């Protein structure tokens, strides 16, 4: 789509005076996701710095925010930047003085171009600024005076070329006309060259008379077409000579020749030839170049005698493709003729392409999709035709390709997916080659870095890991180191080690093992015991620092190695301090008789648990031996009557650890045929015998005291009973009314009588009566009364039962409890067991306290 618009000021006078006109041409191209536009402005030269050229944002349809966000900037290949982009206002202003004549000389139209580049997304806009000429130069003649020597015999109509004035301006502001001051002899005729320049010739309209006017002074005025008009003048001094009738005449009015660019000095171009009909000195012709502009006089030279034109300076096709040289032939009499030589320059491939990087994005993310633009380049070649045709290329082994986006512009785009871990950076060489013969080329290297993306999870060196640690280690000890690597870079490759939340025998693994998050070193949190746990199985996670983070797991098995830290334990025979265990051996035992077997275990494992048995001490070493492997104690000879009844053996049980640990056990052996014989011999255990005698003594003493207390209580109870019975008989024979009364602590149980509320007792019985216990609890309820009309009874009976049974300090209750409490205290003090009969009595007394009817039976027991 193309859009063209022209801005024309409303003031016609301003347009006519300054020649200011605006032209805007915008081309929007959509290719490879890059927006391209083209704008053309026209401004007059010599504008002040800061003058507005145009509103770029408005003309391109861009928002001011887009200009700032896209970092809009001007890119130009020229050494001088004449314009400046104001991104805050979106306008283009003049930044340097613009002199059209200095910038373009006589080339018209005069313009310069530059590019405006925006990023994110990338946009490229071409801006062309045409410089309009202002009439700031007056026509100037190369010399102040022009001298002619003209023979008086010059014929009417003879022409005399005049030097042309030079005006750097162009168009209407350039040289437009020549004016010759009025005179009687000469008139002025104006001519135009093919390139539009103008020159003038004087024609003789009246024969000269040297005797009348030997000298003539005229003035030639050159004027331009500007407003205001400017002019320049030169004096023409004419000296009238004596007769020279014939002027030189060129054999061609126009000569054409070609010359190669960069031709060396002295290179022949062409030869011009003129003839003069006069003879003698008047026929001698001298050739010269006239009306040469600028640097042309330094490029070509003509031999004044032969008319050979040759190269005298540097010929550059890129500056001028064609030269027009005016050649003058002049005889000795001052008569002249002119001819034109057109010299065309043939281009030579002498300029290599020039590569300019307009934009380059580095680094590029490794996940950038194919087709991503990474660079925009501009390639120029000042040569023409085939010599200026350029081909750009990139090494086909690289994952990039180059595509032409518009004239002289190329995009470097990605052609595949990147992998930073395989290739972290690329050196891209862009080669531009023209089509000349021989072709010239140039190269530009771009260093592209690939930025990392977290696309690789950490990898452990191997797995699963196995480690060994000896039990009884010190907490914090380093056990093992796990190591993982990550192919990514920087933060994405920073690995942290973590323990997965698992459990070992129901306990979190963190209570056993800790890990250094940076180094991966596993440390023991506690001291391990092989007998409790033999293996730890945990999962270590390696996690990188990317976003989102990636991780991998590995299993680590830690085997606990056993140490000989447990001594053997003897299971049999059992060693007690309060009892004597003896093995009996009949006197008829033969050789190899199995007396007993020492049984021991070691909770360690392996060779630390290999047990060996040996006899350390013995009453008679010649009688017994111990099996080193099985711990069996056997006779090693026939038992005789001379052997002592009491035999004590000390057996050592030793494991096979380093260092070894051991345990000892004493085995008592009785060599006898009957048990009484054994008891009579084992008299050295005085402690146990005295203990049993003391126990019997205390038991008899306790029974005597309890019996005495019991008889005393029984006598007291009978006495009290008789006393209360007598009191109740007295009340019974009285005439007082009978009022049923139930004390607060009794309740009627459906007319069967009144019973005291149930007492609760806790009786704790164990197999060891010394640890039995009895506790009294508070009655469940008090102050409960149940009324029943069927109840019968007398006040006397109620009162007597109340007095006898319900008083807290009743003698009968005290009597009942006293023996029991005495026995209980005795049991607690001496921690001994009574006979079963005493135990039965103890229990019967406790149960009897729950019901009054059972108390007598309990007492009988």
C-alpha cells in the first residue's frame, strides 16, 4: 500500500519567494515482520538550526510513545548529519547548516537520505530530504577583464566567444541571461548547452576601423532569475589589429571520446583539428580549452600545438560520468573558432561493497523460534550496472540465513533452534560480493551470544549411590558426597541439594541425615546403632536455580557397619543374688556326661557375634570341660566318691570382635545322688538362711499380736452389745409413740430392712503379695432416703442399729479394722509374703466390710 501527500503552504507569496514546498511520500511494506515506510520532504537551503522539517510521527502514523519505546534513531552513512529527530515531539528538525551548492554542486534535484530505525518490533523507514535552491549566489566571471585583439579586416558576422559566468545556484536562480552594453560594432547572441548552462558570443555587425577606434571598451553583464535578481559583470577590452582575413575552422563541431575510469595521467583521449586559410603567422593555430568548470581544468590537458587531449588528473566515474570540454583554435591574427569535445567515462569495478550494520541484537535467547531477525544490514556499492549488483551470503554451516528486505537492505534471520549447551556463541561472517570482473567483495563479522534458558535438569554423576558408615559415629560426621551437574549457565546451573521428606521406621529421615545444600555433603545427625538400624535409604533431590526450577532425584543407601560394642549376654544359667541355682551330677556319671549348657547371645553381627566358651576357674579342672563352640559343660572323667559335692565353675564367654568383649557366669554343680545331701553341703550361703529365719520370726510375731488384738476387740464388742441391748429393752417398755425414722445414711430396700450405702474399696492384687495394696473410697451416696409404707420396725431397733453400726468411731468398726490395718502395715514394712491362709483372711476381711450381715462371718474366718 502506498500513500502520497503534498504539503502546500497557504501563503503563495512565501512559496514564490522561498520556493518552499513539502512533499510526503510514505510506503509501508510488510515483509519478514518488519514495517517499512518512505517519506520525502522538500526544504530550502540555509535554514536555521532547529527549523522544523516535518512531523515524522504524524506522517508515518506512529504514536509518540512508540517512538520513545522503540528507541527511534537516525542512521546515516554520511559523515555529517544535517537533521535531528525529536522523539518527544515526533518532529524532524535541522541540526546543521545546509548549503545546497556544497552538498550537491550542480546536481539537481539535490537531496540526501537517511533511515529511521525503531525496535521491539523492528521497523525501518527511509526518509529523503530534497534541498531547494535559494538565490544566494550572484553570477561570477572567472576573470575581471576579457581582452580581444581583432583585425580590422574582420568580416561582419565574425563571432567572438565570451567567457561564461558561473552561478552555483540552479533553476531560476541560476544564470539566465547576458547583457552587453550598447555599441555600434558588436551584438550579443546567447546560446545554451545540452546541460542547460548558457554562454554568449559577440558578433561583429559593423566593420572595424582601426584608424577610427583602435580600442573598444565594453561591459558584459550576467544576470540570474532569482528574486531579488543578482548579477555580475566583466570588462571587455578590444584591441583592433591589422588585417587577418581568415579565422581557424574546426573540422568537426562536436568531438566524442571515451576514457576508462582511473586512467593514469597522460592517457590519450582524442585529437581536435582546425585549419586556417591564411598563411604565414596568421595561419598558425594554437589550441586551448576554454570555459572549463570547477576541477575539469585539473583533469584534462590539450597540447596547444597538436590539439591532443590527454588525462592530467584523477577520473572518477562515481563523481562524473561525462565531461564536456570546449576547445578553442586561435590564429596569430586573433581569429578563433570553437568546438565541443564530449568525453564519456567508462566505469571500472574499483569499489568494493560497503556493509553497514543498521541494527544487531545480541544476546539472543536459545528458545528463539526460527525466523527471528537478529540483524539488519545495509550494503552499498558506488559502482554502476553489473559492477554495482551485490550478492550477500552467510556460511551455510551456520543456523542463519540472509534475506533481502528492500533495496540495499538485508535481514539476518535464524534458521533453526539454538542449543546454548552445544554452541554458546556464533561468529557470523556476512560476505557481500559485486558482479564486476573481477568481482570485489567485503566481509563483516558479527559475534552473536546465545543467552541461557533453563531447559536442562541437574544430572547426578551416577546412581543409586551406596555409602558405608561405622556405628557409634560422632554426630555431624561427613558420610558421603553426592554430586550433580547442570548443563545450563549461571543461575540456571546453580544446584541446591535437598532431602526428600521420607521416613525411616516411622521417623523422618531428617532426624538421621542432613545434607549441605551447596556441596551435597551428607552428615550424620545422630550416632547410629547397628543393632537398632542396619540401613538408611534416602532420596536426594538436586534442584537448579532456574524459573521454574528443574530437579532430579537419586537414591542413596547408607549401610551401617557393625562395631563390637556389645558384650555377650548369658541367658542361662540365670544369675540371681537371692537364690542359689545348682546343677546336680550323680556320682555314677560317666565320661562325657552333659552337666548343663551355658547359653549366651551377642547382639552384634558377623564375627563380632561369634562366641567362644572357655573354663576360667573350676574347683576341679580335671573333672569338667566346656565346649568352646557350644558352651556345653561335660565331665572329662568318671565321677568318683572322692570328688567334692560342691563344685563351682567360672565360664568366660568371649566374642570374636576387635577388641573382643566377654562375660562370665558362675555355674554351681552339686555332685550327689540325693537332695538332702546337697542341702547339707551347701551351708556357706548364710545370708539366705538368716533371711528365711528372720522372716519366720516376724511372721509368728505378727500372728501373736493380731490374735491378741482380735480377742481384745471381741471382748469389747460383746460388752458393748450387752449394754445396748439393755438400753433398748428399757425403751421398748415405754409408752412413746412409734415414728418410723430413717437416718440419712440408710435407705429402705423394698421393705427388707435398712442397709448402709455401699462402700467402695480398691483391692490391687499381684503375684507378689508384697506389692498388693488396698485403698478405701468414699461412699457413693449419702443423705438418700427411700420411703415405703410396707416398712415395719420400731424406733428402738432403728436407734440401736444406728448407735451400734453407724457411728464413725463405733467400737465394732474399730475392732474390725484394727487387725486388718496391723497386717497391712506389717506387710508394707517388711515386704514379705504370708502363708496362703493369712492371704485368704486378708481378702475376707476386706469383703466383709461391705455388708453388716457378713461381719460376724468374716470375724470367724
